[in-house]
C-alpha cells in the first residue's frame, strides 16, 4: 500500500503554540476581563490533559478554582474563549510562534513528491489559519486539501472523530496515510481512526505514552541538524523526508 497522504496535528506538532500562543492568550484574556486567574506553565501542563479551550477553562474551574461561580457559566466561558481566540490570532499576526524544525521543509518536499496534505486538530479554525498564514504565507492554506478543526465534529481528541472526518472528506483509506502528532490524546485519536503515526515530542508531552507510534522523535530534523530517535527502529535517515516516511509507512506499527 503506497503512501498517499500526510495528516498533521497543529498545536505542539507544527509549532510550540501551546506555550507561546495559547497559554499567553488565555492569561491575557483573563486579565482583560478583570479576572484574577493566572495559569502558570506548570498548571497549563496539567490542564492540557483536557483538549479544547472551553472545556479546559471549565476543567480549571472545577479543579483549581472551585469558589468561582457564574449563573450562566457556558456563555461566560464562551465569551472568555472568544476573546482568547482574538488575542491568539493577534499574537500569530505579530509572528509570536515560528514553525518547529523541519516542518516547512517537509511540507515543500511532500508537495513536490505529490503527497496529499491535510490538517486534523482540536483548535479553533481561526487559530490554524493565523498560524499557517503568518508562518508560510496565506497561499499555503491551499496546500491542505482539508483543514479539519475545532468542533466540526462533536467529540474532540482523544476521540478519533476529527481524523475520521478528514479521511472521509479526502475519500481516503487510513492505510494510505501517516499522521503527525505530539501528544497522547493526539495519538489515541489518530490510532482510533486507523492511522499510523509519527510523534515529535515537546516539553509538555515528552513523558507521554506513545506505544502505538511508528517512531517518537525530538523533532523532524533538518539536513544541518539531525533528529534524535527517542523510541522506534534505528534508521539511516538523519531528518524526516519523503523517503523516510515511506520507510516508516512500510513498517508494522
Ligand atoms: C489542541 C487543543 C486546543 C488548544 C487550544 O490539541 O487541545 O484546545 O490547546 O485551542 P491538539 P482552542 O493539538 O491535540 O489538536 O482554545 O481553540 O481550543
Ligand atoms: Mg497537538
């Protein structure tokens, strides 16, 4: 079965948007609304176990700020999240977060090799557009055949719904694809949709469980700076290119 398509997670995989984008935007939104909530990097690490910004805020209130009450919590949280999204987009417009090593290079090589590209993420669609447009240029949004984002499906990751949605839209079988993820919730989601997955960890996810991964790397690597294999088969490859992806795809993982 030949490799035909690559499906990418966004947050933590394409860029370190959680630490340098979302966390900053949540705290700025709280401040702007006069709330005395401050999420530290350590607390955010724990809160990331819950995917989806609105659910994350509710989780925070239920576990770390139990004295806070609001008569219309759903709408209140939605309004905080709306402000947080606009702040996040502004941060991206200011170029706050670069892509991780090897991401732009791999997009270009994959496109040149005729691989189909797509995105499957839990984050709000506007956030994806802002990151892509500000790092690769607006026209790069067209590189992705499908951008599956946010609550286009009822169940967020770790449910497999977003990957299944993307595969359906592409009219593609899971065994012709590879997924790119950074987290345990992400790999559970991709695996549930039947996908083989390559993991690049980051500071929030380097202790996660990735038993179903084809390989766990520190990042995608560049010709000038090789990746490190954290878990998986030894390889001659020094950075992730199309030939290495074909090698991984042929493995039983
Ligand atoms: C991403 C998320 C999102 C972002 C914040 O997970 O869980 O909630 O943290 O974005 P994944 P929103 O990388 O697994 O897709 O505030 O827009 O939800
Ligand atoms: Mg992620």
